[in-house]
C-alpha cells in the first residue's frame, strides 16, 4: 500500500482539465492545468503527463528551491500557473535541458525528466518520475513542410514513436479512411505496402506513389475473410467510437491484423463509455497524444 500522504499530479492538455479530473478519484486541487489527487498514480488516458509520487517541498528562496530540485535529480521541466517570474528564476539555476524536436523515425529521449511547479512562492510540488519523456508531454518533431498533404501525419509519427514500433519495409498496411493521405504518406515513406481506402480521393500524386494502392469506397466494408490479412491497420476516420470498435474487433479476434493504430474521436462528452471498451483490448496503449484534438489514440 502507498503511504497515506502520497500525491500524484496529472497535467492536462490545453482544454481538457475536466476530462482528466473526471477520470480520477480523490482530486484535491487543480492548479491551472495540473490536477492533484491523493494516493498512488491512477490510470489517466487524457493526461499529457503524470507526475508519479510527487512531493511538496518547502523552500525559503530561489537558490534553496534549485538546490532542493538538484538534490533529487539533474533534469527538470517547470510548469507554472502563477508566479511565472519566480519559476523562471528557479529554472534558470537548474541544468539546461536541450529539448530539440525529434527527427522521425527516431527514439524517445532516454534521460529522466522531472516536472515541478510552485504551489505558493515558498512551496514546490515536484516529481522526478514522470510518465512522459517530453516536457509537459509535448512530443515535438522536425516537421516535413512539403511532403504530407495535411498535418495528421504528426499524430502517426507520435504514436509510432511512443509505442516503439513501426511498419517495416514491405509489410502490408491498411489505411482506413485515408483521404487526403497524411497517414498513407507516413507509411509509404517507411517503405510499407499500403492499401488506402476512402470515398474521397488521396492528394494528387500520392495514389500513384510506389507501394500505394488506392481503393475508392467505404473502408468499413472491408472484412478479415475477404480482404485480410494485414500486418498493420491504421484508421483516423471521423466516426462514432462504437462503430470503429465494432469494425476493429473482428480484425483483431481473427488474427488478420497484427497491429492497429486508431484515432477514437468524441463529440462533446458523448460516447466516453467507449473508452473502457477500447482500453480493454489486449496489449493496448491508449491515450491522448500531443497532436490529438478531441480524441484519443
């Protein structure tokens, strides 16, 4: 059992504080986007970063705050919701952390990165054990300015980087609801063999790119028996979560799909019950990505 005074903190993405707070038991306070809850870390699928086993630290000065943080570990990212100037002065006394954008395909940063904030000018909340290797959970990439037809490719870059796997050259991939082709572009660049299906066309030239086959129609009409197997299934289509799950489950249950990456989109607060059903799928990594909007991946 965790100690009775154990505290964990959950940094919500912009605009999603209510979703994070609604997932948690024992919420004690909300500081800007940071939701603090009593007890051991809980599962939060909307949080950008979870500060596990955070501790409150009384400090009498800026230099004392920096010393207290350095005594825990080297690398820190500051989240400030008030007292921004004081927070900046404390952070300036800590070792500089180079947060360069990732080049895809790449690997996650290996160095531990803690997070801290000022609860008051004389009290820190800090955790050296965070769920994300990125400052505030923000996975940033060196972007491709000319290749992809839309910015949806960043979601797939992030998802594949976080799960530590990606299609190998020649592996068979289905991009369901592909238009205009941001995800198809990523898969083609990786050397995969892509079947892109949508009622709307792909961006000019992408359908003729090496390794890409475009089929016009309803991607949800594809079935494992007739159209499988695939090494990977990808889906970023706008639909009700229940419809996506009903289509995806037979692919997984039949063994006609080894891996799947799907975006689960929500309208308002409706359909949140589907989160439990998606999270219950075996071997599932399910969360809000930095490049997600009102959706989980």
